[in-house]
C-alpha cells in the first residue's frame, strides 16, 4: 500500500518533541532505569526522523538507518541493564546522584 | 666539521654511557670522562689552528648545512674567541662535574652520566649555534637533561625545585621563541628572504617599538637564565636540590648561557632598544648584587648561600653588559669564566660536605678546619675568590666591570661597590659557620682525598692564573667584545681623553 | 735587576706557598727556617736596595708582566722604587724579620705553627707589593692582600668564635674603606686615564685646578680607604678587637706595618692631596679627632693589648695630622719610629703574656720589673719613646709633627693644642701601663723567662727605639721637604715639657697613690670611665645604626619575599584549576544538562550563521 | 481521514512518552513506553515503511521492552522505591529541564522551517531495504553485528556476578 502525504516538518516535529521529551527525562530522572528509558525514547525519535527522511525521498536508506539505530539501541540496553543490575548490587540504589564515582 | 663534532660527541657519548651501564656500572663515568677529554682535545686543537688561520674576519671557524631550507633554517655553527673561551670552560667544568659525581651517585649511573653529557652537548650547541631556531633547539636540549638531573638525583625537595627550574626557564624560553619568529618574519618582510640566520638578522632596520618588544623577549629569557633580580628565585631551589654535578654545571655553565645570550644576541640584534633598557637593566644588576648578598648572609643552608652569592655575582654581568663599553664588557666576560670556576668549586665543597655529614645546614657544622684542614684551606681560597680578592680572577672581572661602568653611571657604580662590603659579610660568615668555631669532637670526617684535591687544585690554579695574568683571556674575547662595544659609539666614551 | 726586585716580595710568598702545601709534613724547625729565613733574605735584598739608593738616589723601576690591558686601560705587575718605598720596605722587612724571629719561640707550642708562618709570610709579601707597586691597581692588590692576611691572622685561633667575629669585623670594616678607595680609583681613571702613579701625578698636576671638585672627590674617596686601613675615625673600631690574634701579629700588622698603609697611601699620592686642600684639612682633623679619642680611650683600658691598640690608633692619628698639615716627611718619620717602638711594646706585651699564663690584664700583673728585666727594659724604652720623652726616637718625630702643626696656616695653633693634649694623654696612659704592670706587688708569678729568640729582637728594637730618631730618611725629592719648622722657643719648650708632666702625673696616680684595688672588669667605676672604656661607644652606635638593621633585614628576607609574588601566580593558577575541576562532579544528570546547554548553544550558532 | 489518523497517532505517541517518563512506578512507565513505541510503529507504517514498523513492534516493543521487564522484576524495587521515586519528581526539579527542552524545541522548529515538502506517499518495500542492506551498506551490517556481539559479551560480563549470585539482593 502507499504511504500518506504528510508535510515533512510535521513528522520531524513529532520526532523533535519525542527527542525533547527523552532529553527532559534524562535530565529530570535520577533513577538509572528511567534514564535508560529516556535514552530509548531519544533513539526512537531519531529513528523516526530517519524513516521520515526515507519516506520523503522514497529511498531504502532511511530504513537501513533505522535498522542500525535499532542495533545500537539493543546493544545499549543490553549493556545498560547489565550495569543497572551491577550498580544496584554494589550501591544498593539506582540514584545516579549518589553514584558519583565518575569523578575519580 | 669539527664544530658539529663538539656537539655530537657528547650526545653520542651520553648514549654510550647509558648503554654501558648494563655491561658494568663503573663504565659510564669512564666514558663521560673520556668524552669530555676527547672534546677538549678536539676543541683545543681546532681552536688553536683556527686562531692561527681564522675562517673569516668574524669567526674562527664556521660551518653551515641546510636543514629546513623552506623556512630558512639551517644548521649553522660558528666559533669565535668568546665562544671558544666558554666552550673550554664548559668542558673543563664538565670534567670537574664528572669528578664530583664519581662516588656521589648511587643509582642509575649510566643515565646520570648520559644526562650530564647531554646537558654539555646542549650548552655547546648554545654557544655555537648561529641560527636562531637551532639556538632555541639547543636552549631546550640543555634544559631537559638538567631537569632530569635535578628531578631524579636531587635531594629531599627535588620535585619542587626541578619543576620550578623548568617552568621559569620554559616560560621565558617561549617568549624568546616568539620573539625569534616575529623577528625572522619581520626580517623576511624587510629583506624579502625568510632566514633565521644570525648574520642575516643583524642590523635590520626594525621599527623601534617592535624592536623594543622583541628585545624584551630575548632579554627576559636570558635574564631568567642568568638569573637577574627579580627572576632569580628558581636558582636557590634548583641549586640546593641538585646533585653536586648538577649544581656545578648549573652554576658554572648554564647561568653563563644567559650572559652569553645577552652579549651575543640581545645587544647586537637590538642595539638601540637595549640602550633604552640599559638603565633598568643596570638597576636590576645593582639590585641583584645587593639583594643577593643580603640573602646569602641570611641563609643557613650552605648551598643556598652559595646560590645567592651567584645571584649577586650575576648582577655584575648585567651591569657589565649594559654599560656598553669595552672595559665593562670584558669584565662581564671575565666574570662569566671566573664565577664559573669559583662557584663550581664552592658547590663541590658543599657536595663533599653533604656527602660526609649528610647535612647542608651550617648550624650543624662549625670547626671543620680541625678535622679537615685541606678542605678548610680550599674553602678559604674559594671564599676569598668569591668575595673578590685581588690576585684572583673574580677581582679582575668585578674591577673591570665597575671601572667601565663608572664612566657611564657613577651612582650605579657607587651602589654596586656596596656589594664589595656585603660580599665580604656573607663570604666570611660562610667560612666562620662551617669551618671555624668550636669543632665537634665526636664527629668523624674524612678530609679531601687525591681525586678531590686534584680537581680543587685545577680550579685554584685557574683562578690564580686568571687573577694574575688574565691577558690571554681578554685577548681571546676582545674581537667579540669590541664588535659589541662598537655598536654604540656614543656610549663608549670612556676615559683616556684627558682634556 | 727585575729578578732581584721580584724576589723581595716573591720570597716570602714562595715560602708561604710551600708552608701551606707542605706545612704539615715538614718539621717545625724547617718551617721556622723557611718562615723567618725568607723574610730575612728579603730584608737582605732590601738592604741592598737601601744602600744602593743611599749611594745614588735614583728611582728604580721594573715591569714583570702586563697584568691586564683593555681598551685604554692597562696595568702592569710593575715596581717603582724610590726613597719612600725604600724606607717602607726597610721597615717592613726589618721589623718584620725581627718579629718573625720572635714568633719562632712565641708560637713554638702552637699546633698550627706552619700555618702561622705561612700567613705571616703572605702578609709580608703583600705589604711589600703594596709599597713597591708602580700603579694603584697593584697597590690595591697589596692593600687587599694585607687585609686578608690580617683577617686570617686575627682569626688565627679559629676555635673561639669571638676571634672569628673580631677577624670578620676587621675585614668588613676595612673593606668599607676599600670600597671607597676603589671608587677613588675609578674617579682617577675616568678623569685622568691612567692608574700608574707617576703619570697620574703628572697628569693631575697638568689637568687639575687646586681645590677643584674632582680632586677633592677623588682624594676624599682615597682618604676613605686610608681611614679604613689605618683605623682612623670613623672606621677605627676594628683595631681594638683585632687584638684577638697572636701578639706578634699585632706587632707586625696592627702596629708596625699594615695600619700605616693609609699613611703611606696619602704620602705616596701627596701630589693629588696638595691639589685638594679641603681634603688635606680633613686629613688633619680626622687625625686630631682620632688621636684624642683613642688616647682618652687608652687611659682606662685594662687589657695590655687594648691599651696598645688604642695607642696605635692615636699615634696614626698623629701621622695623619702631620700629613694634613703638609709635613709628609714627618708623617713618614713618625711611621718609622712608631714601627720601632710600637713593635717593641707589642712584643714586650707578648713576652709578658707568654711568661704569665696568657694573662693580659695589667691589674693582675704588678712587680714584673724584677721578674722579667728584659721585658721591663723594653717597656721602659718603648713607653718613653711613645710618650716622646726627649732623645728617644718618638721625641724627634712627634716634636716635628707638633711644631709643623703649629705652623699650619689658620688652624695651626688649634691643631697644635689638640696634639699637645694628646701628647699629655699619651704619656699618662703609657706610664700608667708601665707603673701598674711592672711596679708594686706581684699579682701573678711568671712561669718562665723569654728565651733568646724573643729577647734578641726586643733588644734590637730597644736600640732602634732609642736611636731611631737619628736616622735621616732618604726622602728628598720624593716628598716635599718641610724642613724644621720655625716656631717660637716657648712653643718648643711647651711641646717638650708636656709629656714630662704626664709622666709625673702617672707617677703620682699609680705609684704614690697606687689604687688599692683593681677597677671593675667592665672598666670604670664612673660613667665617664665606662664611656671611655667602650671607646666612646662608637661600636654600640654602629651596632644600632648598621649591624642590627642589616641583620634584621636579612632575617626578614630570609624566606625570599620575591617568591611570594611567584607563589601568588601559582595560587591563582591553582584557583582556576579548582574552578574547572569543580565542573567534573561525576553526576550523570549534570553532564546531561551541560550537554543540552552545549547543544542549544551550537544550534543557536548554526541558526545565527545560516538563517 | 488517514491523515487525521496519523496526527492522532502522533499525539498518542507524545502523550504516552510524556506519561511514561513521569511515572514513579517503573512497570507502569514501561507499559506507557510500549504504547508509545507501538504508536511510533503505526506512524512508520503510515509513512510507507512497513518493514520498519514490523521491526519496531518485534524488536523494540517486543524484545527490548521485555528485557526491561525482566530487569525490573529482578530488581524488585517495591513500594519503598516508588515512594522515593515520587519524592524525586518534585515540581521544582522540572523547571530547568523543562526550560532547556523548550528552548531546544523552539530552536528545532526554527531549523525545520516551513519548507512545504511532503512525504512521497509511496512505501519502500522490505525487498528494497534488503537489497540496500546487503549492497552498499554491507559494511554497516558487519559493524552492527560486531557491535551486537560486543554488547552481548559486555552485558554478560557486567551482569555476570549478579547472575552468579542472585541471592545478594
């Protein structure tokens, strides 16, 4: 079936709003779990932008890029969740403000 | 050819000494001893033959090889009487430094001797390089091994001292690099040819404002190295913490590179600008003389006292260079050589004392003459030299400086003459607190042995010779000195013209 | 000829070098032979010069080598021997030899016997260089050389820190004068273009106006040097303390030779001083003030050597007085006679302390007249000469000085009266010493008598002190001849009589009314005596004005105040570094926030640049 | 009509995301997130990318979110964690992130501008995607596979001790 004729800016706007939401969540939340979710949202918004671009020029590249984003997201979540477990075990909290060992 | 040999021999010798430690820990010092001797041999033989048959009117020996032609940088070396003098001083003191470190260094002999020789190579390069970029390169080459000497084999507070030494020299050196690049750039704008060669940059018709700032860049680099008041504060720390051989090299030669730079580069490249600065420079010189003497008197650390006395003596060089007449300039050259010898000897003395007593604190000494009369006699000799006793080299230097200066700046001379008194105060105080007074009967201390007495005797003879018959040295330096003093005919009006 | 001349200072110096190098290996007797013998040989050579000069008074010059020659300046190691030099050389080697011989016994038991002779020889050599020098730079070499030897010998017994302090004081105070003298040399060279003495005098005569600024400045600076070396006001304070050295050293350096170098300098350069009348007058006044101050201080001292030290200062004051009024030859004459009788007195004092368990306080001696007859004879003759009793050596020279002072235009009578007062004080203190130490009851028993090496020099010096006045110095043509001053007979009689008056007073005060108990150790029961005992408290004044401030300043600066500035730079850097490091909190959310801020900024820039 | 549906889906996606990121309970948040992802998948489909939409549902909403669910289960945060989370969602903390994101959004709006172009309206079939993937993008595929491999090993390594001794919690 054919796709819709939607102004590109509108799709990009949606992607932008989603990205902003993810970013806001990243800054707002202290829980590592939610930070990871925020990252997922941001990656997803980027994927949306790619798809929109692919749809605009009717090229496969957009979806290829979506696939790559998907891979990155999967990899990131796998490692990130591993870290979540490890941090919870070690510090008994997921509060990232309490875990400031990065400083050293 | 022989000129680059003077630089590469110690460089290679250093590598050899480093590697030789694996074979035998005693080998490195023999290698550096031989290297120094070999260089001295090359130096004297080529120097003597060149004196008989100079390469050009200005240089005894000259060599030039392209290096980075695109930027007008070449491997340009030249030797005249002045640099020959300083090179001989360098390698004689190099020998003495090797002797001083003979039994003092306890670990990493090879790397120590390597650094020693690399420092010498850097210094030799500084005294020979006639391309400003090459000069700067050697300026840095001598800095790094000296930093390592202090930082690795120094005393209790070595890290701080080495870092201070490095930062002071490096910051001022960068100013000089900036000045060099701008100068060459300006030279290219004026002559249409980019060149860093000393000969090409001499006598450029620079805008006075720019010339002044460029001159300041050079001046600061050399005055920090000299060191002139108030840029001297790295010196007491570096001297105090350095191992004996390091102190000897630092006081004997490295400080002289500053004086050499002033005489060879700052003044000839920017004569008028230097003249503008002369009153300030002289004031710094006088301040250094008196301030150094005062602080020397205030110290309780043997090496620190000697270090401050160096600050005081270097004030005379500043005065001599900026008086712009032949007498004072000759005095400054003499001061470079004699101070090199006398202070090196005092640092050896300090090193020997520290090696034996494990302290440099003069409050814990006293009455050492009783246990070590030979040491006491040597100390007395060099202390007297340091306070400028006539008949020893330092007097000739200080007298000529002041004599030349008097015609130009009588009041400065009067102020500097105060230094004669203050020098006596600290020098005799050193003698009193270390060697005189009530001896501590429980203390066992070995007197100087044959090796130490030999080096001391060499330096004593040198000082006596320079004090009683300095004419050969004066003659050797005369062409270079005259070419500087002739730059400013208006200011060279000294006596001799009785109306 | 050159070699013979060079050997005069060269022999003692060679011997000094040998003694320094091998002094510990060779036996004492050899050291003594080397030490005294080299000076003796020098004395023989000097005698040859003296005889030659007396025979035909010609100036002998010899250039050994060019010392330094730069631009217009050149100085040579060269000698110039004329009448004045010959006189000085004779005094130095003659008296010097006697003192060396004396020292052999005096120092025999000292552990540093050879070091002592090395220093003494070095001193004699330097002193000879000083007087033989043909140019002022070589003179300056000798000048500083004797200063160094004085330092070494005053602090000879280095284990006592007080001796070291005295030695340093001697060197530093004279060094003040030396610095002034060096400046004087600079003025001379800058103005006249040479430092060779004869051409210098010639050029000065040609180019200088009498009383001009430059002559006055130059001579005033030279006077500064002379004042320092000759222990005149205001740089006299080092000499009393310099008595810390062995007594023969005091005899040689601080009585006979080195301290008179200032007198020699002024006499040698009298041509310059005559062109600067203001300086010459200042010389006279300095001499007068010094002689009165020192003589009054000598009145109350108890240490035999301190009495003699103040007496030396006072006597050199007389010489300066003579120079100041233009009676140069009388100045040099007094220099010579003073060398005889003061060396005699010092050697006598040395003999006393040598035989008396190192006792130096005259109030703990007493009755030595019968116990040490040779020493008594020495002191008798020496004191008589010092007090200028008629027909002693001191009489001729001092009488000449006083009468010359009287004839000086304008201020003459004042100078004469002051000198006379000084003469009165001189006779009182010298006979006070004699009467207290050698008459009355014995306080301390001597444990030995001086041997031949000590007695013979004493006796020779006795003879010289008695008859030295008859020597006529070959100074014609070198110094302007003052002739015998013409004064009213009354003045002459008064000048002769006053010292006798002083002796009589001393007899009354210290023999007839012999004080029952010795005065307090700190000297003086009354404030006036205390003031005089402390040498008019000049030392305290200098301590307050110079020494303490310098020490305080040094203490303040000890930690290197300049470094505070560099440390400030370092602190500033560190502060900035801390500020930057504080950004690295390690909080992920903070990083995210800064990341967003950066993103916003970048997008904003993109927006601005590409609208 | 379908266009309206698209905007409705977009609104749903934004709404679900906002709600998801402001929940205190992680499990609830996750449900909303899945909703958001499904909405995005619908948008993909409407934009003519059925393959991407399918993958979005399968991998994103399916596999990745299930991973989240497992972890939340393993952590077993409970009510105390939820209370704590609520405390962290204080209104004052919203100000700075809100402000910043708003600014960013406005900037993005300015960047996008009003170009007037629309999407093509044609779909791109999975076949084209596959040809592209194994044609010009083969290197990227290899890289992606390596990334996944690394992530696998990394995740295993990081979480291993936790997995070894789950009784630690």
